[in-house]
């Protein structure tokens, strides 16, 4: 079997097993699996609007997935994408409200600040990982909670819009990320995500630093021996990953919600990490994985309307996918004798 | 005397690697049996098979003359075996007594009977002369005492045959002496001790019988009284030393590498290199001989910037690089063929071209600006593959698909093409077949003729005798002596490798 095809087939088997187990769960709760899956498909791709809705859900998952890919390529595990997304989104909204600038420029500054915020949010875990080898999995997970609760606090106690909802005032229209079509909130974020996926893929393949980082991710000791400055590269890779996580938040804020609120982007960061895992750290493959998760999410909306199955079924199926993907990855690792040299930790 | 343990034709493979190749071992009841061999000779594997941690691919195990299947450590313990591992497995937050009885707590009605545990620990401690305070917390104790607790754990489980894996590696000399006394006490009480080591003086000091393993096979089992350290060295590194020396012009170059009183620690923080000084001149091959594990690898790591020196300096062309990064050392003109090519020398998941690129990914013509020119990388890689005789389908072949010899040639191709003035070459032909060894030796001599300064670290004496102009012998982190390459005798080398100093050039022992 070809070397590039093997992981793809493994992933496909993992998804198949998850869907099969999902079928069992659906039957246990007394629904028809055929009806549930048909409704899911209908809800995700049944009309132009629904396809746009699916792509709208896909966008943040894709961008978060690319953030995770960047860290995976360096052999690191940024699981704090969710937190970086919240910080980025919040920072973009603040710029959108309080920093009036000409249209276009305003949006660009908002996006840039979102990336800086994501970068700042990972800076501490990145520093401790690079300098003291403190496990980035733990520190980035923990930073998620702080980010979600901190932005929530700011929203409720400092920037709350007068009125009922826990949300900020809307941003100025000059900061809007333009929409692609009149019938959907789908916006340029999707194009940014797709372009970024291609750019990241090319970067790792064709630049000196991308090469150094890829090798570091595969065999740290070899990279160190070959003269790659490990600490510096670990720090920079995590910063870049955090910046893209922040970008995801900026896109959601300026392109979709035009404000910040509690529960701003539930679980997109985590879905992104899983999408990247499913794609084995390949940004192009992440496009497909993100689309899959986006379709599950948007299809599940119709599921609640048309059937008695709860939307939580989708959460169950997702969890099953995570389980089978991790199992599959672990089995693959065991097969490779140098796997122990890799520092991905699950 | 009856046989406490008998292993017959034990075979253990890991993939294609044969760790134990039909090993026979007879341990008589009531003796201290030392198992010696270089790193990777298969000592620990053999003991793990005996203790049920690994399942053999072939062979038989007899305990007290009865064949048994050791399916897991529990079966081994039931048969009267006990093993003290190299890395201790204690719970630091529990007391000594709690650790001793961990997993087999003495209790009444579901509650742990601490009093009984403490009393029994005290009894064991007294009976076997292993002084401990049963109520102390393990996390606060020294390594030597932790080892006593590990031994007590084994005794508490009723072991009569005790296996110790490199027990002295973590001990001070005093602690080692105490341990040996304890082991003597065990056999006096009719127990049997098997211990693994690569320190020959320990073998001579405490064992009754010694078995030498080499490359997964048993070389011999002899009464310790009948062998000398020198004999053991010969057995450990292989007797068939050939003296086919390569022809050469005398070297006349200036000093390239200068090492002064260099010290460093190993991964456990213990001194590994203890004050070595030497020079390597241009157009000269300086060999470093020694039984593996006497500081050679650590020395190479310091010289390539991968391990910090704790004292002393090394200079290349007069420039002090003691605290420099691997990048800076490379840029100054050092190429390094690492001892463990799979871990450090290559990235197995990448292509040959991507492996050859390492270290020059920022340098034209390999890269233009910050972009890698893969067309150039492939083309140059193909040229190098031809020159260094790397046999593979092409530069895009993955390194993990290559044989050990071809993998090593990829490393040499990359490192020897750096135009470095100093080549640090560690075990260049380990695990490499004879044909590839020949071509690797030719390449080293070609580099010498081109005026490179070469430090060749090898555990293979014939390799050093064939290639080196001078041979430095390392033992226990020290350079025991220097021998000229053209008139070296096997005896002189063997004595120095065993740590016996001879002649007037005797170095000061720290």
C-alpha cells in the first residue's frame, strides 16, 4: 500500500466504525438510523442555503484545524485553539467597536489584532514549553477555560450592551468581513481558510523553516543534531498556531456575529483539533475533515426539527469518531518502531 | 551442585533484530553469577525473558531442574525468582514498609495491618543486613537506600533466586561495596544471585562465575577465578582482531581540535567524562577505543554541542566552542556521524533527499532565499548516492526502507560532503555488513588524505587498528593511555580497556 494512502484508508475505517456504532446508538434510542442519516444529509446539503449553512459551520472548524495542524507538524499539541479563538474573537470585537477606521482597513486591523490576541494567549504555554519543557497539552487545555470565562466576564461586567442578552454592542459596519452571498452569512472567512490551508501546506514543503519544523516534529533529536534551534522553533511554532487560532475568532466575530457574546463559538476549537487529527496534520486534508464536521453540525439542526432524535446524537457520533481515530492512531504508532521517539501525546 | 536456573537455547527477536540468539545459561544454586557484555549484547533481554517480562521465541527455562513456562512475572515470583530492575519502581509518597508490601498488603478484614508490615520489614532488614527504617517516607531517601527497599520487596515475596540489572550503575563506590556484602550474605544463606554489569572490576570482586554475552550470543561461562579482566574484554569485544592496517602517508597538518581537561555528566547526572585532554591534527585519524559505556558517546555529544560540558574546554582552529550550539559548531566546520544513527542520524519517515538536506536548508544552492530548491536537493542527493554507493530506488525513497548499511551511507554522504575540517565519527560501521564496512573505511581514509582531522570512536578494535594513526583508550571516563596505531598490541589495548594502566605514560587517576 502506498505510504500516503495508508493513513487515509485508516481514517476512513475509523469514521466507518464510528458511524456503525452511531447507528447502534440511534437504534437504542428508538429512531430509524436511515431516517436520521438521511435527515442529516438533507439538513447539510439539501439546498443552496443549507450548503452555505454547512460551509458557514465549516469555516471556523477549518481555521482552527489549520492552527492545530501547524502545531502537529512541529510535533507539538496545541489543544488550546478554543481559548485562542475566544480571545481573538473578543479582541476583534473591541477593535470593531472602539477603533473607528476606514472600511476595509478597519476589518484588516481587526483580523490582525485577533491574531495577536491568539498569539498572546499561547505565549505563556509556548514559553514554558520551549524553555522548561512544560507539557503544552496540559497548559493549553487549562488556558481554554481561562479564556472562555475571562471573555465571558468582560462581556457581562465591562462591555455589556444595555438590554437583556449577555453580549457586547455590535461592531461598526466598517469592520465587517464581507459576505459572499446575499442569502447567507457565509463570508470571506471561508476563502481565507482555504487559502491558508494551501499556504501552510506549501510553507512546510517549500521553505527552509518549514522543513526544519517538519523534521523537528518527526525526529526531534535528529533536528537538534542537524543544528535546528529547537527551543526557538518550538516557541515560534506554538505562536504561529495560536495566531491562527486567534484568526478563527476574528473571522467569527467580524464575519458572522458582528459582536461578542457568551458561548461565542461553542466547541469550534475542539472540532478543529479533531479535524486536524483526522487529517493526520495535513492542512489540505483538514479541509475535508472540517467539511465533514461542519456538515454534521448543520445537519443536526434539521435533525431536531424533523425527527425525535436529539441533536446530542451528533455529539455522541463525534465522540465515537474521536475514540476510533485515536485508537487507530495509537495502533499505527505501535506498528512503527520509532514511534516512541515522537512526542505526540494522547 | 544443582542448577538453580537453566536456560536452553533462548531466542528472542524484536522484528528482524535478534536480541538473544540461542543462548544457553546454567546458574548453579548458591553462587553469584555475573552476566557481562557491552550495551546491546542482550543481557537485560535475557533476564527479562527469565523473569517473564518478555516471552521467548524459542528455548526452554528450567528452575531447580524443573522445566516451567514463565508466562508473566507472577509466575516467576511463584517459582522463587525476584528481579531488581535498573530503574526503581517505588512510590515516593509511601513509607518503606508500605512499599515493600505494595500489592500484597498484610491485612485484617480489608484493612492494612501497618504494625505487621513494619515488624516484618524490620525482620527482613535484620536477617539480611539491609538497614532501613520501615516508617520513613521513600521520597526522602537516597538512591542507595531505595535499592535496599527494592531488594527487600523481592525478599518479602519469598525470592530465592535474585536477579539484579546493573545494580551498581546508580551507586557510589561505598554503596556498591555494601551491596556486594549483602549479596555475599545471600549466598551464605543458600540463595542464588544473578547480576548484570559491564564493569569488570565488579565481576572480579564479587562473582563466582561469569558469563559473557556478545551481540546476542553467549561467548562463554567461566569460573571467575580462572579468568582475568583482559580475558573478559577479549570475550566482550570479540577475539578475532585483524591487523590489516591501511597504507598511509604520515600526517603533517596543524592542530584542528584541541580538548583540554573536559568533563561532562551522563543522563543520570553522574560524571561520564572525567577530565580528558587530547589534540587531533589535520590529516590524522585519532581513534578512541574502549568498552562501550565508558564515556565515549558522551564525549562525542559534548564535541557536537548536544551535551553541555561541566568543566574544561574544546577548541576548533583555536576557537573556543565549549558552550556553543550545535548550529555554531557545524558552521565552524564540524561534521558528525552519530553513534546511534536511527535516533540521531536520520529521520526515518523522510526521504533520502530530505535527510541529506539537513544542516544546509538555509544554504545556497540548496535553498534560494528562504525557499528550498527541491530540484537541486534531489539532483545533488542523487550524485551523493552514487558517490557513496547508497543503494535505493532514488532520492525520494524513504530512509526507513533502507538497510542499516545504506542508512549509514546516507549519514556519511551528508556529513562528509559538508566540507568540514573536523569529522567526528562515532561507530561508523556498527550493524553494517562487510561490503559496506569496506567502502565506509575507504571513505574515511579518503577524507584523511584530503587533510581532514578525524576523531574515530569505535568499539571495534580491528577498525581502529586499520584506520587510526593513534589510539586513545577510554575507561570510566578517563583516557587510560595512548597507543601508536602502527605498533599496537592486542594485549596492551585490552589491559587499558580493562582499566589497568601500564607503562610510563600513566595518566593521573581522579
